[in-house]
């Protein structure tokens, strides 16, 4: 009868150990059986577009058109890009004593996708924001140059069609983009500028030296 008493005392412990072991095994199976989270896109990105807006260089702030190019590499939601832009600067056509020139801008930017439909569908839609910096060279037709650094702020969206994946898992895509871009730089000094009121004001000031050029940028993009 002694062995029966010992067994009766040990039985609850054996049952508890069996339950713990079974639960642990089930948890391990569940964890091992979970599918891996799909990684985000990793791809090269090229762009060619047209810019329409207004270029601001000191007191010359007229209508502007130009070309935009860019190449970058995307990892998940972050893209690092190099950019080159070429656009018109100067006064509007209806102004007397028109000043005309061309600007070239080299830059770099970091782009972040804050909303997209993933990397698996045949159609990709992507909304993004971008910050960057660059160096602008202005060449006036009548003579004179201006070199200055500038910041960039931009936001926009992409739409692209995607091909099938190759053996290495890559896929090609091509589509359309539209963006609003702004370049912010310091304008040249204006010797002899007087403090004035350009409109109703409490205090006269000299003209601001912060130049803000704003463009709509649209075109095609492709990647792999």
C-alpha cells in the first residue's frame, strides 16, 4: 500500500509536468510555423521629369520651366537619391529691363514612403516626402554668375506597373510621378536697398534675402 500512497502523491506533479511540456512544444511549433514577414523593396530608382513653377533669385522671381533628373536606391521605405535640375530664371515676360538666365542644381535627398500598397501587387501606389540639400549655379545671359547652397522640401506620389520577379527575386517597374518641390536659399545682397513697406505694415524693412523657388515636377520613373 505504500507504493500506492507514493504514486498518489507523485501523480499530480507528473500530470503538471506533462501539461507544461505539451504547451511548450505547441508554442515552439506555432512559432516555427509562422511565415516570415516579407521584406520591403530593394531597388534602383531612376527619374526624368519636367518642372513648372516660379524661380526666385533675389528680386528676379518670374515664371520658370525646366528639367529634373534623379537616380537613387531604395531600401524598404527609405530612398537615398542624387538629383540634377536645369531651369530658367529671371523676370516675367511683361516686365521692362528683363533679366534672363539659367540655373543648374546638383543635390542629394532622402525620401521616405509614408503610405504605399506594398511590394507584391502588379500595380504600385506610393505617397512620399523628401528633404535634401544641393548647390545652385545661376548664369545670367547679360553677364554674371551666382553660386549658392539651397535646401529642398518635397512631397508627391508614384504610380507604377510591375513585371514578374526574376530568379533573384527582382522585378522591373515603370510608371508616372507627380511632386511639389521647393528650393530654399539665401538671395544675393542688394546694395543700397532701402527699408520700405511693400504693403500695409507697422514697420518698414529691407527686402527679405530668403529666396523660395516652387515647382510642380512630373514625369516618368523606372526601377529594378
